[in-house]
């Protein structure tokens, strides 16, 4: 009997080790495929002389958010929508707290235009609030009073709101001075970057989600935590590198609007589109309410830190990193 138990334990440990290896490999391939996809978005921005703030909030954000979109889809297929939302909320915190801080650490203090906070920041904060209100006011699941229904029409409204956000950015960009950097990159080459990048991301995320959920199931941990930690960090790597590149170029607004725009895209499209497609889905509100409120509060705090003298300093960056560390500690100690 003891031998059988030891054999079962060894097999379990072997499968857990295999899951960890898969997570590491797919995290790298996700990043590499995202780099290819970013060449496509970069090519569009350069070819059509799109302003840096609009490019950061749209093309860069959409390109770097495709891993999150795939994560939600595959989590939904795996029957764990909470893990998908966990990836979105964890990624949101990582994007808004960690990425700008890293940009400051590897470059210098970042001066930020007021428009980034009053336009992109405010829209993102309102987006998180609307998500909370939509879930909080949804009807309870008759079979599980911990769950609340997110209506399908909520997803449709989210999609419409994002389209309105894009229209607003385009209209405001008409008054901006656009860089004269038109390139002769062919449209065919841009399409190849998009197809190869998206295919690589989709395949990588499929295996990443399966391995992450299996690992956390083996450890007896919540799948929501898998989404908030491993999936969120892995899918946020493209945002991290894009923002660092922009910051090193001195495009500080683009570095920040990429992260904010990515978060807005994650909520309105990465969540909105699947919810609309399946015509509504139940969500465990009781288990995730505190997490969503922490995301909302941290988003407000980060904008206030940036708003102070309109410069993100190393002290402000350290404060934002502390907020993220506190969140991770609270998650694993099950305080929230």
C-alpha cells in the first residue's frame, strides 16, 4: 500500500513538473509571438503616420492584449470563466502598477501629459466601475447564490463603448502633430506578421491555460489565483516590453497609454465579446468582489500618483510596486 502511495505521489510530482516546464516554454513563445504581432501593429502605425498617443492606446494595446483575449476564450472552453476574469484583473493590476514602475526604474522619471490621465485614465477607471456595477446588479444564479449573471447585452454595450473610445481618440488625434515616419513596409508583410503572431499566441496560450489550471488543481489552489498570478504575468509580458521600448525612446505618454489602453481593451473587448457571444454567463461575485474593488481602488491611486506634479517619479513607482506586492500577499493569504 505504501509503495502504491509513493508511486502515485511520484507520478503526481512528475506531472506538476511537466506543467511547470510547459508554463515556462509557453510564456516564452507567447512573448516571442507577441513580438512578431507587434511588428505588424508597428508597421501600420508607421505606414499611416498614426500619432504616438493614439497608437499606444489602440494598436499597441490591441496587439499586446491578444494573449489576454485568447486566455479568456480558452478558460471559458475549460469551464473556468473565473480564471479568465482573474487573468484580466491580475493583468490590469500588473499593467497599471508594475509596468509604469519598471519603465521609470530602467529609464528615468516620466513626465506625463494631463490628457493621458484625464482621458485614458478616467475612461479606464469608469470602465472598471461599470464592470463592477454590471456584475453586482446581475440576478443571482438560482442554483448557486454566490454567482451573478452578466447579461449578454452587457457585452454588447462594452463593445460599443470601446468603438466610441477609438472614435474619440481618432478625433482628438487630428489636432496632434504626427511624426513624419512613413515607411515603405508592404501591406503583405504586415498581414504576415499579424497571421503568424496571432497563430503563435493562440497556440501558446492554449497550452499555457491547460498547464496553469492543471498545476493549481494539483496544488489545491483556486483557479482564480492561477489567472491572477501565472496567466496575468505571462500575458502581460508584451505590454511590458512595448512600454519599456516607448519609454526608452522618450515616448512616455505612449508607454503609459499602452498599459491603460490595454486594460480598457481587456475589459471591454476581451470580456465583452465572449459574454456577448455566449449570451450571458454566471460569475462568482462573492469570491471575486474584493479583487475587483482592489483593482478599481489601485487604478484610482495610480492616476493620483501620476497626477502629482504630472511626473511619475521613482518614489511614486516604488509606491505602486508596493500596492501590487500587497495585492499578491492578500491573494495567497486568502484575505481577499
